[in-house]
C-alpha cells in the first residue's frame, strides 16, 4: 500500500513561490523609469522579434519577464480583453487598473491551484494625455502626466509603483542603481539613459542598441501613446 505524504500548506506555498522566483530570476531583468510625460521600459533582449514589451491599447503598455510562452499568452489575452471592452463601450473606458486586476486574478488562481504557477512578472502602465505635468517637486507620482504603473507578481500580488521599478533577476542592485540615478522631471531621453545606465552598471558591461529593447508610453503622442526605440535612433539617444 502506497504511503500518503502530508505537506503543510505553508511549505507547499513556500515551495511554489521558490519555484516561480527561480524561473523568473533565470531571465534577464527589465526596468521601467517614469519621466515627465510617461514611462520608459528597457531590458537586455538581443532578439529583434520576441519582444518583452508591447502596446495593449491606445495608452496602455505591457512589459514582462520570465517564460516567454507564458507571458506572451497573457499579453494576447490582455489585448483581446481591452479590444472587447473598447468595442462594447468606448475607447476611453479601457483603463489599466481593471486589466491589471484581471492579470492579478489569473496569476493568483494559478499560484493557488493544482497546476504549476506562472513563472512571470508583469508591468501594466497607462498615461493620461489629458493631464500635463506641472514640473513641481511635491508628489513625484503627480509629476508624471497621470502615469499609472502596476507591478503584478507571480502569485497575483499587485503593487502600484512610482518613479521606477525593476523586475526579473538582479532586482535589488538595479533598484539601488535606479535610486541613485533617478531625477524628477526628466525628459524621455534622460529616462532612457538612466534605465540603460543602470542595466549596464549591474551587468558589468556597456549595453548597446543591438542587445537592448527600449520602448514606452509618451502622453504627448496622438492617440496611440506607445513608442519603440531601435537601431540608429536608440544609439543617438544613448550617445547624446
């Protein structure tokens, strides 16, 4: 007769969390840095076609680290959810918070269920083009054109981030480096250099445009606020 082994719920959750964290940490890190009119995403990614960042809707962007097949499926599901809501109601009704909550519920259900947990961390960002930063140094979150930045962890936990965030591997040294470099009121190009500078410092080598994925949201752009910097354009920003 086979023996039935008992595992305490606390130990089971600890093991699942460790499994997910190890899977995420094996991938390259990604950072998000707020600037005066939006947010910049940057990460080491030599692939020109397998993106870690993407547009979800007009003013909403998605960034992820971990298993590509898992976060790509989540990205596509998010786009479909946003499209359906925009079609049923109005484009202005599609916002980041409900989308972040949907991702949180999906990751949380997987983490607490019988299947293996997702090995992903997600960022969902949105800018409000109707608001203009006033340049003040009071509350830093208010100085960034209505930016909302949500960080969803592998277990469904959701955090409202401000200024900057690092996900994936080497997050602690990256946060420390971003804290040292970050300044309120930066423009887009400054934010790109801060993000890439922090990644290069922690990696111990200079990261050039050929191995970087840099994108983000800019509230000054008409309707579709997502942008991507590549090739000579990115090199010009990094060397300015």
